[in-house]
C-alpha cells in the first residue's frame, strides 16, 4: 500500500514584543548591593569617571568603588541628618546639605570643609555649584532659592521661589539660552531677551516646589561692588526683584526633575506621575504627555546620557525606564525596599553616550545594576589611596578592615542569586556586599557615635585604651573639626591624663610632634583654669613641667643636629 509523505510546514508566529531598546534595558544585571537598615537620602556617581558612587545615609557619605566593590572614602562632618550632595563637574569638590540648613563645600581629596554657608531656616533638599565654580545655589523647605558667593561665603540672593517647600533643583546647559530665545520669544520680556543675546544673564536653573509649579530661573552675575553689599536684607531685596523666565504647572507637589542634555525636554515628577514638557513648543503645546507607571510617590528621576530615556524611582519598590518619544515602558527594575533616589553612569566611565550603570537608593540600603562588561578607568579622582574594603576573599569567608576609630569590622561576601521579581534577569553569581558587621561598640565608640567628644576622650584616657586608639580618636576629632569642643572644659583628671600622654609621646614619633604641639596649644587655650592651679606641687603642673623638659630635650637635639649638619657642609666645601 502506498503511503503519502507529509511535509512539515512553519506556522505563523506572533511578532516579538521585545524591541532592541527593551532588550538593552533588560540586560542590566545585579552588580553590587547593600541591605543595611539605613535609609539612603541621596545617591550619585562621582564625575567625571564614574568610578566611585556616593551614598548618603544616617550621618555620613560613603564613596564606594563600583569596580573594586569597596569603600574608598567617607565624609561624616554633619551636624544633622544629611539631605543632599552634588559634585562639581570636575569631581574635585562637592557641596552637601543637611536638615539644619547648613551647606558645606568640601574638597574631595582631603575631605576638608572649604566653606560653610548658613542662612536657610529649614532642611536644604538640593544644592549645586554653578558652571563657573564661583557660586553655590540651594533650595529648601523655607521656600527659598539662595545664591552664595564662594570667595566670601556670604549670601548674594534670597529668592522667594515658591509658596511651599522646594525640593528639586536642576542646572541646565547653555543650549537652553538659545531655546529660550527662539521658542519663548513671545512669553518673556525684552530685557530678558537682551540679556540672553548678550550672554550675560548667568546660569539657568529649574526648581520644583510643593506648590506644584516648576520654574526656570536665570541667576544674574554680580559685580564686585554688589558682592561687598553684605546682609540678609540686601540679599532678600535683590532676590525679591528676580522673576522666573518660565513656569510650568505639574498640578501636584513636585518631587523630582530631569532635563535632557540638549535642554529642550524637561520631565517633572509629582505623586505617582511623570509629565514630559518640550521647550521647543509654545503655550499649552509644551505639555507632551504623562506617564503613570508607578503606584506610589516618585522619589527620583534621571535622564539617560543620550537623552532618549527617563528612569524614575518610586516608593512602590520599582524603578522604571521610559522611552521619551513613545512614553512606552522599556523595563521595570524591582527592588527589595522602597526607592528613595536614582543615579546613572555612562558606559566606559563617562566617555560614551549609553547608560552603563544604574544606582538606586533605598529605604534600607542601595543597589547597583550594570550591563555586562561595564568598566570604568581606575584613575578617577579619589579612586586610589583611600580606605578600601578588600573583596578578594572566597564566597562565605570574611576579611577584617580597620575603622577610623580603631575598631575592627568584617565584610560578608555572598553570592548574588539574581533577580527574583518581575523584570529581573538572572544575576549570574555576582558578588554582593551585604554590609559591614561591626563588633560590639566600646564605651569610647558609643560616646563618639553620640557626638559626646569630651566624654569619649575622657573614657579613652581613663581606660588606657592604648596609644593607637588615642591617636585615632584625636585624628577623628581633627577630621571632624571637633578638637576644641573635645578639649574645652576638661576635668582636672582628664587634663592630667592628656598632658601625661603627651609627655610620654613627644620625641617617640617625630611625625606626630607637630600634631601634639597643636593639641597642647588648643588645650591650654580652651582651659584658662589651668593657670589658676598654681604651685609646682600640683600633679598637673608637674606633668606640664615634664612636657617642658621633653621639649627642651628636643630643642637641644635639634641644635646639635644643626651643628653637625654645618660641620658636614664645611667638610664638603673643603673637599671641593
């Protein structure tokens, strides 16, 4: 019997919904994470190389090496809960603010506070350095936009920017001046147009307030005579005369802003919604559309380096990548906790135009997602020479690292099992930092944690904690600028222990002699009661006499060395 041969046929398939853009964003894998029970208030990569990631939480900023996966630097000089930090575009300095209203300009390499600006009457939620590096701009809960002069440290402008708190501040590029001139000619005055044409109008900034408005400001450039006019009243008078170039209504308290690199598109975040605006349009045509991709408050929004995608983070434990042209959701990144902020880094350490890594701040920790092969040069400012946490231990083992206070900590390494929520890819077994597990704090560390500097010094000297612990404590005081506070009003027993410590250490470590003399000088200046002790029989006076004798011995040794050096130089001169 003949049989009929059947031929296979291909059935029509449903077209794949995965576009190249969606495949690109879904390729981000878990790179680094931390699940400490600490809320991150601000997170940002350090320009220009993006090797380090700044994570602000509790009372500090940790700068994490995203390649070596370790802590390279730490900054802790805050009087209240830190709120925001922003780097100068060259990465050599940053400004940081806290809930007390204090703003600090900090040198990144030395971590020294170069300037402190006081004037805000509430928390400062955003601050940045102007493009010419000569001014600092800040906004806060006191409803004001303030401009500070770096050279003098005084306030130049106090602008009543909004009718409610101001929590978003974003600088824009020079290209926006052209856009404002061309697209908004009918909406702004002739004087403003003249300033824009001359290029003397200063930097441009967007602000977003709790009143639902988003405003574009042009900060004027002040001459030397205006800078000399000190006083809050004069700064407020000048600020009251400043009017916004443009105002957009988000119709909800604004919690975040993002501007495209070209400056022609701005994304506003408020409530669970994003709204997209185009400056190339006029009137009501500026509003392009909105994206309701979250179910809770949007806490942060950033633009991709090429300006084609906006990424938003929200309290619904997700970060969403959205195409700006179609407003389509490209990918959803799930997190283990509500998101508090977000930052992006360009591929190849900032040289490319594509996104290489995402950093997400959380209410309990933070996380970094990166594409396969994400690399960045190891020569970024501050990338070397800092305090690093070693991560070369095998999985499941720990390595110890010294803390500034002289204690020890352990870093736990675990294999990351990859994503488990919708939209996550398999992690492929990356290393995840689960946090530093510190041993039980000592009494000295407890006092230092509570900012009780005088008590910390008293305990360290009374317990005879060891030379290195006392030195570490004194170094920490100097680094925080708290040495006078720690030494002022010392009890006689503490004073005796400190002077006795100095008497034993002078001459033992020549590299520490200058530091010890500075501490002794500060101690005598802040404790005028010592001159009232009187008599050489008092224990404190005997200890000071011992310090005097040690210093005289050092001076005698130096004199002998100078004589010997002169003799050697004379012999050398005769030989030639």
